[in-house]
């Protein structure tokens, strides 16, 4: 008999949901994380009463009723709606492209006028078979929107001119002929009041958690403690990169505490011109306080400038690169993983997969149901 039924490596959402489910089924669980804090990439740090999204802005949105009902047992969500603003050389546009955007761009007033303007620009460009991302975008939304709202932003994100990027990256560019600034088409959306860290702490309530400890550096000791391991770290790291390292795309954040109550009046402002080096600025307080006087009462604000950056081994892994080469390498690691019968690989790093929060919760719940049946 070992001390624990499950060792959960990683106190992020996947690990915390599994641990909560296992505890509920009467299992003895130990959760460990190499970071000094819980919550993985949804960790929010309290700076002067503002919950700063340390590993990138996180907005919860889902159409999955089961996930929503589950997660709202551990946090109350506010009514935050993601409505980013685009700043093109000081001109402000509403995102995603909708009637407010078209009115600002062309002075059109009705949906028919907006649709006609887009069509006119698409026709004028005369592109039938787009050869690159630039031609693809123009064929979808016309020249003005492409030049002001797509080109610079996309080039900063990919670090290459749109004419050198493949057309398939942009399959469609949503155009809304309504006055709707809500970025996500989701039935449920919001930010947990009190921050994501508190939500994860509630998931882990009553569960033993050990922080600042790297499983891979003490693997034999930890393996001896538990019957099974749920591993949510990087799968290539688990196998000591013996087949090579999986690649990621990274983001760099420059965060500042400012002595003013309101910097930009919105949680997210995208800089869509090519000259501004950052892709967007996040003002964290607007996720939580709502756009009202309560936020302005606090004389400070925290902003993060985001820069797209190339990833190298040792950097924080953010977005998996699901191209042919990396997908094939992951498949090889997955095959090795299947031979480790006492280990379950899960979550964004364990499965080398971009998961939104709702999807990672759904995945952890499905795995728990199977495992704990
Ligand atoms: C920039 C960015 C923005 C995002 N924004 C959104 C958003 O707006 N909405 C949305 O729904 N989703 C968003 N996501 C996705 C969201 O971050 C993920 O769904 C979620 O964090 C995945 O949880 P996880 O538990 O799989 O991984 P993680 O949160 O990464 O947790 C894994 C944990 O394992 C620990 N660990 C790793 N190796 C070891 C080891 N050897 N020993 C001990 N511990 C270890 C790590 O320290 C980490 O804490 C975003 C992702 C990124 C990258």
C-alpha cells in the first residue's frame, strides 16, 4: 500500500480539477508544482488589490453547460464581456469587425451599406485565388480593414510580412453586420471574482499541496509515494527530451504599476499598426472591477504590454506549434507515454495541445470519470 492513491504533478486547472474529483471519490491525493504558487497559467497575482494575469490575459468563455455548472461551484463569475479595441495610429476601432467598426472606417450607417462597401473593395482587389495571407485577407474583408486592422498586427504576431505567410492561416475573418462588440460567441462568459488563483484554491480545498518542487528532479521518491501519477507537465521533459524538444510560440510581457486610476479605459487594446512594437496592452483592473466608478476609485493601475516572441528551450512554453514536424514528434512521445501504465498525461503540456480553460476542465472531468469509475 502506498501513501497516496494519486500524485498530481501540476496545480494548474487540469491537475486541480482531477484532484478535486479524486478527493470527492474518497481518494488520497498529493498535488505538487514546481512553481511557488498554485493555478498554473491562470495564476493571478494580487498587486495593490488588482488581480494581475501573470501568464497572459485569461477570459473564461464556454458553451459547455456542464463545465459552467461545475466551475461556478468554485467561483462566482462577474459579467465581464471581452470587447477589445483596436488602436491604429491613434484611430480607435471596435473589435471584432462589426457595425461600429464599419461606421468609423467608412461612415456607413446601415448593414446594407457596410456589406456593399466590403463587397466593392473585395471586387476592386480582383483576387480569385489568394496566394498568401495578404491576398486571402483582402479577398475576405477588402483593403481598408486589411491595411488598418489586420496587416500590422498579424505581421508582429508572426514576425514576417503577410505576403510571406500562407493563406490558410486565415480561413475566415468574422464580419458582423450588427452592433455587437462581444468578442466571444459563447453562452457563458466572465472572470472569477477574487481572481483565478482563489478559484483554483477552492478546487484544491482540503487537498495536500506541495509547491516549489520539481517532480522530474525527485521522480523515484515521488513515484514510490503514489499508486498512480497524473502528469500535467511537458511530455517531452518527462522523457528527458530523448527524441528532441517540442516547439512552442512564446509571448513576452512587460508589466508596469502606474500611479493613475485609468490608463486606457478598457481591458485590452490591440495595436494594429506595424510601427508600435507591442501587439496589445492589457489593463488588468478592467477585467475585474467593471467599467464603472468602482475601478476609478483605486488610484493605481497595472498594465502589461505584450510582445510576440520566438521561443527557445528554457523560455515559458505558451502556444504549441501544431505543424507536421511537431505533431509527428508529439505522436512519438505519446506512444512512449502509453507504455507508462501508471501515468496519465493530461493538460496543455502533457498533451501538447492548445486548450481553452473550458476545454481543459472538460478534458479533466472526462478523464476523472473514466479513471475514478
Ligand atoms: C497567453 C495565453 C492566454 C490564454 N488565454 C485564455 C483565455 O482568455 N481563455 C481561455 O479559456 N484560455 C486561455 N488560455 C489557455 C489556458 O491558459 C489553459 O487552458 C490552461 O492554463 C491549461 O491548464 P493546464 O493545467 O493544462 O496547464 P498549466 O496551467 O500550464 O499547468 C501545468 C502546471 O504543471 C506544473 N509543472 C510542469 N512541470 C512540472 C514538474 N516537472 N514538476 C512539478 N510541476 C510541474 C507547471 O508549473 C504548471 O503550474 C490562454 C493560454 C495562453 C498561453
